């Protein structure tokens, strides 16, 4: 304790006296004050604070209240039915049969909305010298259709599913010469002797399945036409 007493200022030695107990008590107070000051300084030091995570835009999106702000259903685009767009759009495919006087006859898949000109290009184009008069190359094709190039007049033309011939006028009639088997309608075939609506439909179905009649003799292969009925119909019809 004498060493501590000697280090104290003179005024403090005179103020507190030279009693050892007084000096010891004063030393304890000073040490305690120094400890408290150090602790306060340590606790008040600046610290690094981590930045908060960014909040996504979804958290700031307004939530619709079903009672006050009901969610509105988007209205369909003009020309589109409420149930959705019709099938057969740009992503669809069709299959057509291209025959006749083309370089590569065969069956070709084409995009939906393709035209006769597209089918001719897929088949390698028409042969040299083929007359395309009467062939509508701008006509839109349908799935399962047959396109025949260079068919003779009255021969099998482009046949669509169901036996209809797109763009061709049906000819025939009991009073206007032989009926064309490849162009006549069910009603026209019904006017032939011994041919009713059912047999007329069989003729149209055969025409659709086989790409048309290439000769009158093929009429024998139609269900319901025997030798006797064929003999009656032969002079009244043509391919």
C-alpha cells in the first residue's frame, strides 16, 4: 500500500489522509469505476448490421378480396368462341393423297391451312406439259383429301372425305346423258333405275374410299350391285 500511496497526487494524499484503509477503499472504488467504464464503452461500440433480404414483387402484389374486389375473368378475343380456340390451328397437321400427273405421287403430311399448290410442291411438282386449267391451286385442303392432277374430263378429281368433290359441279341425270359416277350426288344416283338412297350412298362411299371410279366396270365391286343390276346401269353411267 505505501507504493500506491506514493503514486497518488499530493492533494489526494492530504485530502484522504494516510490511513491504509482509506487508501484501500479508494483503490477499490477506482478499479470498480474503471471496470464499469470499460464495460459501458464495449457495449456501446458500433456494430455491423446485416441488410434485410429483398422482398419479392409477389409480396407487394395486391391481393384481391373476393367480397370487395372479385377477380375478373379475361374476356375472349374477338372471333374466338368462349370454349377456347377451334381445333385445326397453325400447329395442326393434315394428310392428303396427291396422285395423277405429278413427279412423286403419294401421301403427304401438310400444315393445317395448306392449299392445293402446297400439295403439288410436296409431290415434286406437276409433269411437263400437264394442263392445270380447271384446277384451283388456291383452294384450302382438308384432312384426308385426294388431289388428282391431269384427270380427264369426268374422271376422278380432288375427292374430299365423304365422297364430295370440292369445286366440281355434279353432272348427270336421266334426261341429260350418262351420269358421272365420280361427280354425281346421292340424289342424282337415286334417279337411276334400281338404285335407291341406300345403294346410292354405297356408290358414293366406294368412290371416297378408292379415290373415284376409273372405269364403269368398278361399279360391280359396290356392295348391292349384282350382274343383272350392273347390266341395267352400264349404259346409263360413265366414270
